[in-house]
């Protein structure tokens, strides 16, 4: 209780510049904790969305049926669902145009790359703010500390004899700014590193899904071409046998 009271007294007795620094650090700390909870819950939601979609995707469901179900809620799709929808939509359109296998796969790959880039950009949103808070808060706090110490020593220049009780309160007030800077920076840096790792993991999962989905489409197209090739070569034999 006494420690808390002394800290509050240090804040109350600090100079105007140091108080402004403390106010800035307090705002940065509030913003940091808001982003930590908000982005943390959002990344958890995105990871759950990926797991749910891969469960549906791995059940052997018909891709056309899955696309129709996702198309009904296209405005709310995120993550792997949005990437799948973009790829399958391009696949269906290019196939209707009668494009060859290479053209179809290239168009599908481009469509999924665009969708993936949008999803990763959404994942990265506001995370850089945590890095900014983590890297600048200690320097802001240090500025407040240096200013407070300068003010204390400037005040001591007006007295004939300096004593420890005269110096200690001013330095203590100044050091509160450094403590507040560290309080704002440390959680932000930890959260930034953790969330960056989670985003990289989701991005890798999206990339793996894209490769697997492209492989499935290639097998479907290749199987169709093989069947058509067989039909084209078997018909003349049947005609010859009939003759």
C-alpha cells in the first residue's frame, strides 16, 4: 500500500513534461493490451476456421457441393474457405471456356495467390502496432527519465549544499517513466513475437492447402484428358471392327 502511494505521489509531483510522457505511455499500454486480447482471439478464431474447413475438406465431400455451400456465405468466408472458393470458382469458369489444363491450373493458381495474399494481409493487420509500441516505449520512458533527472539537477544548482533527501525524490520520479515504458513495451514485444509465429504457421498451412488442392485439380483434369484420349482412339477400332 505504501509503495503504491509513493508511486502515485511521484507521478503527482513530477514535472509537466514527465507527466506528459507518462500519459503517452499509459495510452500506449492501453492500446497494446487491447490489441493483445483482440488479435489473440482473432488468430484463435482463424486457426479454428482452418481446422474446421480441413475437416470438411478431408471427408471426401464432392468439391462442387462444397463450393456451393461456401458460395451461399461468400461474404463471410475467411482463410482456407476463401482461398478454396477463389480457386474452384476460377477452375469452373476456365473449364467452361474450354481452356487447356495448363491454362486452367495457371489461372487457378493466380486466383488462389490473390486470395491468400488478402488473407495474410488481414492476419497481419495491426500486429505491426505491437512492434512499434514495443520498440518505442522504452525510449519514450527514457526521455522522461532523462528530462526528470535534468530538472532535478537543475534545481540542485540553486542550493548551497545538496543532500540525498533533496536528490532522491526527483530521481525516483524520473525513473517511474522508465518503469512505465518497460511495462508498455515488454507485453507488446512478447505478443508480437508470438502472433508473428502464429501468422507464419497459418500462412504455411494455407500454402500447403493450395498445393494439395492444385494437385487434386490436376489429377481431375489429367484423368479427363486420358479418358477423352482413350475414347478418341477406341472409336476408329470399333468402326473398323464393324466394317
